[in-house]
């Protein structure tokens, strides 16, 4: 039997995309509202293009406040029946969604590559993880309403949880399919109905997700998807009175705007925002494993991930040798077509984002840092939004490249003296999403983990998610936590019920004196 080569896999991936893209272009992308695929009321559309070659993938319905109102009304009308559906039936339906995702996992992966520019090696796993998200929360449907038993001498106090109502979910353009399921699955498991506004730069797999949910038999109106521009459809969603909460993943500035827009209706918000995450490597670390993790956590997924470790804090006495090895690894990274299995870095999502990332090359130079690797656009296949993986050395903590989120394959290296210096540098930014610490001294590892201003810490590990654990950040990196019961805390209201034993004394008012 002939050996399958990467070239064969590349060809097979491209062959798979051809009919998918032909159908996508012919059909276009509409909203899914109350179980029906519909155009915008205004008839307005926009084009979505591939970052690989700027080819038009589809014409997309451009949602307006009127379209959001239709979707929010549908979600409100469907809410009571979905809330009151037996948990076992909701569980069964959400498992059907997971089955549908798994059946289309290969299609989802290649479409995600074409739509976002992410390398296939990562998107294949993202599609599988999306199914896992639905399965995990499907299995938690029965316990979503669980509370506590808190008895005292004369009352039996219990708590329970009830779904908050129709919610809005606004998702980003980086790994959009997986991140959409991360938000939508717990909302549906909790008993909420959803209006989903995907990122306008990556609408393709959001359209497929909506269709798979309907195909699985989830009732009409339970999940509604409205495409459009953030300032139009997104703003209308955050302001709509029928929407009780907004779950948002994206930029910090956008999160602040959403909070302001939802304030008049006292809308609950959950934000997963930006990060400028440190990876701290001490001189006693397993340097081989640390090097692998440093490279992976900034250059995988094109560096377009909120949890990327975009600042390397390296102890001074090992900095030169570590940077030498790091430089060689960054130079060897393979930039190419996202469907090529050899590709490690694909094109960035959009021309505007490419321009933003490239602008930081001059920022680094003007601040006095050294671009040791990269620092230029890359001439990749198709002529799309490619950029060279970039390594910046000679930096210090106050430089813009050490403070601002670039959100690309761009790593800034900052030496530190000792434990206290590392902590001070790590905490010197406005963000507080994740931190990564490499040391064989477990006492030091725990001290640093306790001192870091971040919502999630990994010790001697890259970012490995466990679905029951809390996911979220501090400071400008977000509000609230996702994962396991933490998701239900957001999508549900906690209700306290007190049952009297009939023994406590009740004060009597309004009686004649002495009675």
C-alpha cells in the first residue's frame, strides 16, 4: 500500500472544500430565526472573503435592529417551553447536536480553515472539541437546577437555580465554531434560549452550527442566529429588552461598550476579553519542555488567541542560551496554506488585522527593541494576509510591545532578575487572563501562582483545558467564569426557598396593649 504523504492530504483537503464552497457561494448565508432561514428585512448584505486569497466565500445577510427584534421575539416565545422541557429530553437533543457536529467534523475543519486562515492541524481538533462541549453540558442538564440544603433550627433553607431567560451570545472570529459551542451549549443546557451574533469576519461555520442544531431537532426559536456588523446587529442585541444577559468574547474595548449599552436594562454580562499573558521561565525549569510550551502557546492558532503567552519572562542567567534556541525554533516555523498539514501558521483573519499586527514592527523598533526574527509580511500561497512569525528581544516591561495585545504570532522577550522581579513584571499590564510558570521548585511555583493577577494559572504546562474548571480573567481581561457549574451561575438565577417548621415565634403587631 502506498504511503499517504502530506501532499496527498493537502490535495484531499482542497478536494473536500470545492463542493462545500460552491454550495456556500450559491446559497449565501441567511439568518436562522424561529427555525427559518431568512434574509434581512432590509435586504442588506455583505461579502465574506477568505484570508487565503481574498476570494469571496459567500454573500451574507446583514442584520439590523429589526432582524434582532425578530430573533429576540422568537427566543422569548420559545423560552417557556424550552425551560419547562424535561431535562432528560434536553440532554437527548444536545447529544444529537454533538452527533451532528461529529458527523460533519471534517467539513467544519476545512471550512474553518478557509474562513479564518487557521491551520488544519488545529481546526480538526477544534471541531471535535465543539462536540465535546455539547456532550459535557448535555450530561449536566439534569443537575443544572441543583442547589444547596442549608437548615437552621426553625427553617429548612434550600436554593435552586432557574434559567435567566433569552440570552445573547456574541462570539469572536478566532476558532469561531468551537468558541460558539462553548457559549451556546451551556446556555441551552441551562434552559435558556439564545440569539447568536457571530463575528462578521467569520460567519461560515456559525451558519453551519445553526443548521446542525435545527437538524438535531432542537425546537424552533431556541437558537436563533443573526449575522451582521457589531455596531449594528451587535449593539441592537445588547440593548434589546427581551435579552436578559449577554455573553461576549472579544476585545476589551468592545466589552466596555457592551456593558454601557446593556446598562439601561441592567443586563447581566459575561466577558472573555483580551490578554497580554506572561510565561515565566525560571533557571531551574525543565528547559526543553518549557521551550516547546513557549513556542506552542504564541505561534499556534496564528497567535490569534486570548490565552496566548505573548510575553516571555526569562531569568537573566539563562536568557542568552534560551533565546538562542528559541530563535532557531521561530525561524523554522512553517507558514503556508491552512489546508496543508505541514503548515503551522496560516494567514491572519483580515487585512485590517494584518495591518494592526504589522504596525507593531515599527512600534518595537521605535521603542528600542530588537526584532530577532520576522518583522515583515509573508508572501504566502494565494497572496493573502500572511505574516512572518516574529520574535522581539531587548525589551523591557514598559514598552508598548510588552503592554499591548498584538493578537498575532508575535512574542516579546523580557529578562527578569528573581522571583519578585518576575511577579512585578508579570502584573504590570492592564490584563489578567492567564499566567504560565516553569520551575522545578514547587514552593516557588505556588508562591508565584498566588501572586499573579490572572484568572488562570498553569504550572509547568501549556494551556490544557479541563471543561469543569473555571475559565475567565481579572482586570481588563473579563468578568465572570465559564466551565462546568460556573457557566450555570451566569445563565441561571439562584432562588432561595425557606420552609418554616412552624415553631419560630412571629412578632405580633397592631394589638391592644397587654394582649
